[in-house]
C-alpha cells in the first residue's frame, strides 16, 4: 500500500523549550499524544493507541527544535519506505509566535481526517501545557 505525506502547521502559545519536553520523552508524549508511551532498553518507543502497540525509533532530533519517529515494521520484513512522523517547533521571528509543524508519512490518505486527527492531538497538547 502506498503512503501519503501530510503536513500541517498549528500555532501554540508556549515556548519551544517548554514544548520540547512533551515531544521527546515517553512521559511527555503519553500526556497528549497516545494512550500510553513506553521506551525499552533498545530505545524503541512503544506508542499505545486503543490497546494496540505501535513501535517506533526516534531517528533524529534537535533539542528544542524537532523530533522524528520512524515506525518499525510489524513483522520481520525489511521496510524500504517506513511510515514516520516529525514534529518541528518553529518560531515566527516577526510575531514571536511558536508553530508546531507536523509531517506525517503514513498510509492514511484522507487529508481532512489527518488534519482533524492532528488538530485534536495539538488541542490535547495545548490543554496539557496551558497554551
């Protein structure tokens, strides 16, 4: 099945250092992003949604700027084109507003559904941080 690239920008009233702690730690992510998040000894993140496990590795990050997670294949097959999501924190220099830029590369291809999904997640984050 082919994958689809979704990007979206969401404004949030919080500082980049404050937000980053909710993007790179299991405890931070479990407060707004998934039902629960754990990290094993191999630094594989397990995102749990509706009692289903989704394992991913943080493949890149820059403190107070972005995180990128790549989902691991569900079986032993090698995935040439893995699904991933990236969350970037960007500052508009003119307005000093912070934006969360989402890049979601997955099999979901309904743009409206993806936007609604991420809008709900960002609303959860805003509620968590008070932004």
